[in-house]
């Protein structure tokens, strides 16, 4: 009887404890539950011919930009196990397994089966969270960096039936924030689950390591977990001003600003919410654009690329003058050669078109053949409805009218670059968050950095320029020995023959549509799942849909968008997610423009014809 009473009391205590702590338990379960979608493995993978050799694209997949995206060394990443509470008893699979990372959207390298997924780069010696060289506690050797490179966000993929198709330079369908959550959970379990820590220590230190060496390794993990917790606390501070990014999107500019002006500058008040996620843009032909970013805010290729490198956590010293202000791990050489690969050797011209990375051609051996008769009807609609903004096809002679100063200008090397029109939001009517929030954001910068701008974009431009100039002023040879500073001519060449100019406008740039069929979802914020929906009035566009599917819809030009377990449910009613604007409607009046209506209505048959034509671009 006494035993039964004790049992009842224990149960009541447990029930009471659960009732009292249920919210905390729910939060803990949510934090440790990395929810990933399941995908069938394709039987075949195909790379399309995009005018870049396998050797060059294979280099691009893993070129080191100097990033330290995850805040841990390469050696830790390779030794880390996948999140699993059961791993206290037995080993979970390696976190670095390409099949596991594929579930976060990172594409297995089709050219090197032994490599990490596309976009993962192995760097050189890295610093620990205190800014000191990161050393192995056992052999005292430098630990080396791992981070994401350009290809992680700018390599696309879709599946059709049993075949996966790689789109080099296309938008990725990754979920970077979910990947960081997975690494954080895996590190926490490694630190606190005894069997798991022992296996990790054996891989890093060796099986004959000492108690003190293992204690030092635990301390190093504690330092990393603290940086993760500090960033999580900053995210919680701005949660009310943030929206979920999900698969295929990132609030890239705000996150670059957070890394540079809050984390690197050690100023929590400069941390901003992720209020304006954007779809990763396609990058073919972009070296020949006069302005880049969706809101046309950055002119110089090196500022754009080095800024991206800083945003993906390249090391940057903004606080300790004794170590060299603006000293960084940014790899300018890699950034330059990546840009050159995409750019190609020759400027655009009517005879050869664009060199460098080409947009993909519709793969008729994989997808259904193009209806050429229907496409011809669509060509007429394109000319009347689309060409005024998006230009004639890049395969046409009319596109290369270099006498048209509204279309072309020259760079500092006398080469023609495209003038991209920035369309005011008051006309195009699409979601304003990306342009408006960048324009409104301000940052506090200490006087000793020599930056007098408080507007986010302009201050960032100066930080990036000073960071790059630090490297130009102190170049090193292959053996790490100093060389003379770069000449002005060398700097212009590496900068892409464009000045460091920035602007902030309530507008979005418009570009040619070659290869657009391979880049769903659509609009800058990914709020429309297919081209057919984009050509439809807003009341016919989905109000909610799922991102994360990989199966391609060759009829509507998009991914499947129905329910996906552990996918991202996209709600267009949320600011930053709006699917408004860019509409073709019967209310169109060229003389009396209405915000968001850009052309006359398209019938369902018109939309199908236009889609068929877009497949040919």
C-alpha cells in the first residue's frame, strides 16, 4: 500500500512538473528537433552545357572565399555526427554526409562523389572565437576554416521524374538557417552526451589524448556554443521584426549588415530583423550589368562579392587596432577569378552574344519538347507585353544596339555593360520591404573606423572598400611573403572596372529573361510559385503554398507547391511575402497608370503561349 502511495505521489509530481514546465519543454523540443523534408534519390543527375568546362565549374563549386560560415573548423565539421539523442549509445551518421546535407538543400557534387556538397569550401588557418589562432589541443596544429562559397546559393537544381538537373548559376533551394540549427544541436549533443563526446575527441585529438587535452576541447566547444547562444539572443531581440526565410530565400543584405555592424563590430544595437528575404538571384550575365542586387543598389563587382564574403562570416577585425583594422580572411583572388569565370573573356557583342557562364537551354531530352507553333504565338505576346522592360532576346541583333544609351554604357575599360532600369515600386507594385528596409536602416559606427555614413548601404560600401584596400595595400605571394601594394591599374582590373557607387531607391531592377524558365519561384521575394501564376491576376495567384519541393512542373514553369512535410509554408499575407504587383489586367491604361498593373490582361491561352516562348530563351 505504501509503495502504491509513493507511486501515485511520484506520478502526481511528474504531472505537476510537466504542467509547470510544459512551455519550457515544448521550446526545448522545438529547438532540438531539426525538421527536414524527405526526398527520393534521383536515378540520374545531369549537368547542362552552359559554356563553362567541368574543370572550371568544379573549381567554382568549392573555391574558398575566406568564409567561416559555421564558426567551427573544417576538422570539427568532418568529425561531427548528425543530431540524435540516441547517439549517447551508438554513433550517428557523419554530419558531413552529402546525402544528409542534401536534406538541407545542398546539392551533392556531381563531378566529385567524394567531395562535400556544392558550395562548401575548405579554407586555411582560422581564428577561434577570441580572435586567436585556433589550435588543436593535442598536436598544437592550426585548425582550418570551412564555409560556404558563391556556388552554395547560386547553383540550382530541379528533378523531373527520376532525373536531377543542375543549373549552374541558378537559384539554390537551401535552408541556411536550418543548417545552422542542425550544427548547433549537433555541437550541443557532442558537448554533453558522454559517448558522443568521446568519439568526437578521438577523431580530433586521437585515442591517446590526455584528460587535459579533452578538457581543452570541451572548453573550445563551450566557446562556440556561447557564440551560437549570443547570436540566438540577438535573433530573439528582433523576432517581432523578422519573418521566416525558408527554402530558397535569405534576407542577404540585412544578414550581411548584422554580421559586419553587430557581430564583427560587437554592437548588439546594430542588429536588425530579417524583414525582407529574397530569392537567390540567377547570376549568368551579371558581370555585364551596371547595377546589381534586386534593388539595383551596388555597382562594383568586388564590393558586391567581398560584401557577400563578409556576410557569410569571413573573419573581419573592426575593434582591435593592434591587429590591423579591416584585416580579414576575405580571399580576393578567388572572388576575382569567380567573377571572371562567370564574365568570360569577351564583352557582349551581336556576333557571339555573351561569353562566360551561359543561361541554360531547355533540355528537350529530359523535359517535354517545346511546341514551336505555340512558342511563335508567344513571341508576339512577348514583344508587345514584355520586351519594353526585359529587352529583346539576347540572341537577337536588336539586343546589341550599343547606340542606345538607355540600354548600354561603357565601363572604365571601355567595354559595354548593360544599363538596367530600376522600376519604381509605385509602378511595378511588388512587395516593398527589401528596398524600403535597406533604405531606412541605419548603423552606428565608431569614429576610429573613418566612416562618416550612418545609412546602412553606404556605410557597408565603405567598410567593404576599406577591407579590400587592406588586402590591396598588403598583398602576399603564394608563400605568404609580402609583395608591393597593387597599382591603381591592377585595382581597377580586379574591381571589375566599375567604381564603388551605391544608391538606395524604392525600386527594383529589371533584366533580360534568358533562362528564366529554370529559376522558380518568382518575383524578388519568391512569392509566386510559377510563371503561369505570375502572368495571372493576383486573385488567381496562390495565397499560400509550400517551398522545398524539387520536382519541376514543365507546364506552368515552377516547382510543385502543394503540401510538403517539413517544407516551408509561404504565406503571402505577411509583409515581405506579398505576391502583389507585376499584373496584366483589363484595367490597364497606359495613359493613366495604376500601381502594380503593367500590361493588358492575358487570357489563359495567352499565358500558355508566353510560357512556351519563354522556354526558348
